[in-house]
């Protein structure tokens, strides 16, 4: 439950989990000298660092935690914990911007494409007083489909910028002067404006042409209804503080000024989702009406609106609506065929993160899996098995964050990899291709495990190696080199570079304690391979 009195600190930590900015090192490579048996102690090992992974195989995106996806024709853009990636040929080859001058080592929090403009918000984590906080690092925007980029700083205010003029009103507005806890969660573009939804920074907009001329120009703060009002217009007489939490500046605590989602249907109709409901403008973002769980007869499931989507095929609005603070609220999906005047609710209890559309089909990536409906939410179907059609690797991750359609393909972004689905029916019958970000092997004796450190409560550990077309055994050992779990035993593997999985449990089915573990790979007529695993619950 998200309490009305929560501080920004607690609230942003929750949202960091939502936006899956996990501080996990993807791969820690360990190479061991010759050892005869897995139970023997290695004579030495070397722990690689994250910088060794700057050059990623361009057959995959650069990261595995896929926060957002945008598409245009054969082009697929992917935002992840390791920056921005793009494929211009339906996913056969990838260009990764991680480590480039424009993107550096930033993670992608939000991504959108509109008429040749690609915009991504970036962020990272910082440590302060022993705690980790999200810090927005601005936007990276290309006006020529990715050939050239401008770096836009995270929109901030100066300390004396405390008043917003709105019609005849002069509204007090809390100046947001630091990037810490000021993370942009969503971006929307129409023919005139770019809108951004940020937690501390609320909803802001900038004229596109002015941004092209000056990337450092000021972003205009958008006036939304405070929690105690259901609408605002410049012709109203208003008196409230524009701020997300109470403090020394003002005592008002407005959930509706904590922004997480925004979409632009056209130049006039804009929707913005907050922790206080859904806001609709029909005049380009000037006047607003607020829809909440409490102020409609057929309302949304909950006021915490983490995602919005619009299906142009049937002009239907979709919202991922989580429980905020009301006792009657619940998490689920809300959809409207009349632009928010009334809602139908589905997937009760499910926390959905985003939406994707293919004609009448709606994709809803969620904590509990990837859901698809072809009848506007009445019936939802999840895949029974996701298995790579070529390599027969099973995809056992249940948490999905993003989805999109492009050139006959369905793209699914998860906490541990990208998936491409090919199929035309309303169910999940078709072909699958799984993309794991990984580095090429230097030789037959290379292997690695990822993600590492590894949290069994969040992911499955993946162990990648060369099979050499011989019987293979893989065991997990504790720090004393005692066997904990046998993954496979004398199995003949037909793949050249297979991936095996460990769920973090021992032979008795219990989760292992936090600590250092090792994997041991035994192949016929070859010396064992070892790798270190760090388990962090």
C-alpha cells in the first residue's frame, strides 16, 4: 500500500523496483586452471570487472533487463539496463549505444518513437547516506532516426522559480533543483511538444523546435488538478501548491503531482497518469480533467497509474492501474472506449507494466507473465511454453516489462532478456527467438554465469559454455567446494553454446543462503571449468 504520507525517498525506492533499475553486474567471468574433479579446490581464479563487457556481441541487444521497446517498420528500439540498442533488420543484427559518447553507461528508463524522432530518458543509481537512490540524467533525442543525438540535461528549476502563471492565477510551485529522485518514467511526442512524466518533476513539456535550437532550454511545468480538485482550467480561480509532497515550501501533499505515465493521442488529446489517477486534456495540455477510483461510477481499479496505452485500431484507451491508498482500490488493467468517461476492469490483482498492440490484440506485460487479449480484455491468454525455435532454450522468466509489434513480429521485454514471437493467431502458437546479451567465447574453455550477483527471488541463473558435443555434467558447489545441486548429469547436449539454469535451490528444494558459490562444468575428455557465483537475496 502506498501511503499518502510517504516521503519521496520511500516512494522512489518502490518505483525503482517497478522500473527494474537493478544494480546487478551482468557477468562476472571466472577462469580456472586444470582441476581433475569438481570437488577439488581450484588453485586460483580471477574476477573480471564490468568494463570487460563494453563490447557486446551485435547479434543481441547490450542488456538483458528490457525496460521499454519502440518500433517502426522493420526497426526495433530496445531500452535496457545497459543503454539503448537498435535493429534495422527485424532483430537479426543490433547496434548498441552503450559506452558511446551520447549514452555512456546510463540505463534507459523510458523510450518512445514518433515520426523519425526517437527519445530515451536515462538514469543511474547513486549512493547517499548508505542508501541507493535513482538519479535522472536527462534525455537522449535523435531527430533523424538515430543517426545523430542531442543530450538534454534532466529538467531542473532554479531555486527562485517558485511561481507558475496560469490564466489569472499565480500558483506556488515547488522548485525541483536536483536530479536525485527526479527520474523521467515516460515520454510522449506530438507534432508540437515533447511531454515527460517524472516523479519529483511532475509533468513537463517543451516545444520541439525550441529544443532542437537549444537542448538546455527550460521545460514548462504543466498545471494539473491537485488532489482535492477534479479539474483545472486557466479560467478557474485557483489557489494551491504544485508539489508532490508536503514540506517546508508548502503543506500540500499531491499524489496527482507524482507522474509516471503520459501518452499523446494527437496534438489536442493528452493523457497523464500519476499516483492520484488519470488526467485528460483535450486542448493540448492546458486544461485537465482528472479520473480517479473515487470520482466515477465506473472507475479505474486503482489510482497508481504506471502505464498508459492507446490502441488506434479501435480507439480504446488502456491503463495499468495499481492500488495507491484507497481501501477499495486494487491492481489490474482498466480500459475505456469513450476516452476515460467510464472504464472496464480486468486482470484483478495483476501488476501490469506496459502495453503493446497488434490490430485488435492487446499485450500486457506483468509481474505474473505476458498476457494477451483479442476481445478487449474479457479473455486473457499467457504462453504455456516459450522455447527458442532454433536452440531449444526454454525461457523460464515470468516477469515482463515491455511489449511491442513490428513487421509481423511480437517483441517481449523481460527482466532477463528479449523475446521475439512470430505468429498470426490470437493465441501464442508460433515460433520463438530468445535474445540473451552475452559476450563471444574466446575459446572452448570459456564459460560464464549471469546475472551475477544473482537473486533467486528475482531471476534464474544462466550458465553458458561450450558443449564440445560430449556428455556434460554441471554442479553447483558452496564456498567449501561441497556439492549443493546437480544441474545436469552426463547429458548429451546438441547445442554448440548451450545455456543451463539454476533457480538458487539445493537438492532439497530450499533456497541457498547468501554467499559465494561455484559452478563446475565437466565434459568428457576435457578438464573441468569453474566459475564463481554471488548469491544475494
